[in-house]
């Protein structure tokens, strides 16, 4: 697999699987746009990617907010001119017994895990369709079972 000159967007890349996906793409030559809700997690990953020679756009944003995703798409296209691969990896969990889970915690999980993937897919795919090329990979946690 070679990703030379491909532009990959990886949501939730500040740690875990998202970080590993970004590192794998960087090792294969991809340019990367990565995001997290936390600056303290995304910046160290950006430095790891740069150490591998990758061109990186790290952004702190909440993918459940449409205006922030619109800004994300604009910044990706301003920097790289395109998005070839979108990996919807961002997700969260509020560990609690179902009967004790608050409605607010439920809403937060749904906002990131479902709404965030929907917004990223909708907004990035519009431009992918115009360019007549793109790949979208949606991830889900085993916790969903």
C-alpha cells in the first residue's frame, strides 16, 4: 500500500486507534489532517507524524458542531486542495450502567459518535463527489454491541 501524495483526514487522532491510523498513513507517505477535542493530545501526535516526514494539519475541534466541521473542511482544502480519504474514527463513551446514564451523557455520546460522523461525511463527501474520487471509512466501537 502506498499513500504517497494522498490526503487523509483522521478524526479522533489524538490517541488510540486514530493515532495509529494516522501514523500508518504517514509511514506510507500521506499528508494528514488530524483532529481531537483536546490540544494536549493532538499536538504530540502531530509532532510524531512530522518526525516521520508527513505534512500535517492538526486542529482542535468538536465534530458534533456543524460550524466547526465546516471550518475543518475549509482549512483542509485551503492547505491541501483536496481530501482523498476520510476516516471517521472519533468516538466517546460515558461508562455507566444504562439505568444510571443521564440524558446529557447519552446526548454527548450520540453527538460525537453519530452526528459527528454524519457531519464529516456529508461535508467532505460533497467535495469528494465534485473531484470524482474519495474514500470514506467509518469506525465503530465494540462497545456499541
